[in-house]
């Protein structure tokens, strides 16, 4: 098994903060991974991988939004895909969701109203948030399950109804590593 | 990118600065908060006056801001210090050595966001054994200046972070609630040298009779005295 991690950080120094923690979690499971910057991603990288994780990046770094076309091939594949924060925004935008502004920084509680990977419906979870955008999926409910929202109704986790595609707006690499492990081991 | 480093004088802020430089950034200044409160929520800075000698060894401007170290007012002081760095040194981002404290990191993130600058936390979520190993591997010289947890004691003051240190701290981590990188405030450190940043090593002679050492049981602190390398 090989996990492809797509690094969406435009600043090399942000790799250590947003990508390396994901690599460390995968390393702890003894599963192989390779990491690729999003602007160097090739179709062959996607073909060679078994599962794909799209990282997040800093709150001020929105360069990836100008380059959404570089992620289109990921949507065409039926391989399991997991988007974290900016990675979820990419998946949501390509699926046709509406990007909206909302700033959330720090630890906050969210509620799962549908099951999501290893998390049962009804679970309340403390999650680490670092974003100023989110995706409104309300026009996509035929294809998308909204799994969790924050108390002000911002979608925090989604899964696709017909594809192995998942996204979280929060950072599971901080205190919620099991969500990433469940994606790479169980999906 | 022009960056300011949130600088405590210890190993974490220095290794974060080392990575910032390694990735091609320009370190425009160091920002040090001098807390009058030993139990500060944000800043752990033993031997803070000695950061001036570190800044000189790196030829990097140092911006010091005093704070009473009270829970929220020290955040206002931090914001003022970063704002001053933005105005004076035109920094576009701030680098911190935050490893795991979400209290610390989320507050730094909010301040940087409010000031319109990038926030970099290159040690974030790093495995603490990996971190202390990286410090040794990269050639940094770091000594222990304070210990604040059982079973650490006065004997640890002045010790260098080296292979023996890691073996002992590993053993302690297995038997006590000790974070190997001291992230829980178990110990504090002072950097004498860091490759690519320091032009020369600061010399430290552990002579108990000449050093100011205070403490008891498992809580000890020393004021470092360093000299320029001849």
C-alpha cells in the first residue's frame, strides 16, 4: 500500500507544520507514503498510489485556490481521498460547493450527526481549527453527506455518498490522529 | 520571506530559526518577551538577558519587550512586540518553536492573523525524541538552565543536551511523566551555538561558586554566565 500525500503549502517552511505531522502518523502505522507538492503532481503519481491525502496549509496561504485545475485528476479517480482543511476546500470546490468566509482558530467542539470513518453519529469532538474559509454543500446534498458541523453550522466533515471521498475542515493531525489512521487502514 | 523569530534563547526557538533559514528565509529580527512572572502561560525564558549575547553571535537585531506575564495582558504585549517588529524590520511572518501547546499556538496564530502576517510553527506536533535527536544531529550546543519536575534535580543544571542526556531522559519518560523535549515545562535550555546562525560559540563554564543558582528538591534554576569564544 502506498499513500500519496499532496502538499498544498506554497511556503517550504510550512511543510513542517502541515505535512510532516501527517507523514509521522502514517510512519507510525508502517505503511508506505510519498509526498508531492501539488504543482508538481502528475497523473502517474495518482495512478501509483492506493490512497490520497491532501494536506492543509496556513490560514494566510490561499495560493492553491488559484490552481484548482491541478487537482481535477484526483476527482476522476475512484481511489480513497481524504482532504484536510485546505484539502477539503479543494475537494468541495471541485465538487461544486460554494466557498464562504468564516474564521475559526483554536480548539472548538463539533458534533457528528452522521458516522464518519471511525466516528459514530452523535459524537461530540474537540478539534483544532485553523481556517478562514469553508464550503457550503447545501446544493450538493444528493451526492454529499454532511457528517459534522460546528455549533454555528459550518460544515466540519463530509463524505461522498458514491465515492470513497472524505474531508475535514479541522486538523486531525492535532489530537485526533486516529481519524487519519482509520482512513489509511480501514477504507 | 522576511521573518521575525519568537526567541526565548532555548533550543526550540533556535531550531525553528535554523529551519527557517534552511528553507531560504531572511531572519530579520529576534523578538523576546521578558516576563516578570516565573509562571508565565506563554513565555519560558531563563537567562533572558543572555539572549543579547546570542543575538550578537548571530548578528541579528533583537527586539525585547517587557511584560508582567499576566494571562491575557502578556498576549497584548506579545502583539505589540510583533507589531513593532513588523513596523521596524518589515517582517512578513513570525516563527515560533511551539511543539504541542494548542494554548500557545492558537494565540500566536490569532495575533499573526490580526496583524496580517504569516505564522510559522515548524516544530508543530513533532515527535519529541526526534526533536532532541535533531538538535544534536544538526550540531547545536545546548545546556540545561532550569529543571522543574521530578526526578530532575540540581545535578542536571549545566548539562549539555547530548547522547547521554537523551538516554537518561528516555529512561525517565518511561517511568515518570516527563516529556523528552521538556514541552510540559519539565526543563529549560539555553543555546550556546547553532550552525548557520551563530558565527561563534558562546563559552559556558559550570562553576557553581560563580553562578547564581536557586531552587530546591526538583525545581532549580540558574543564571547562565557566558563568554565570547576567544
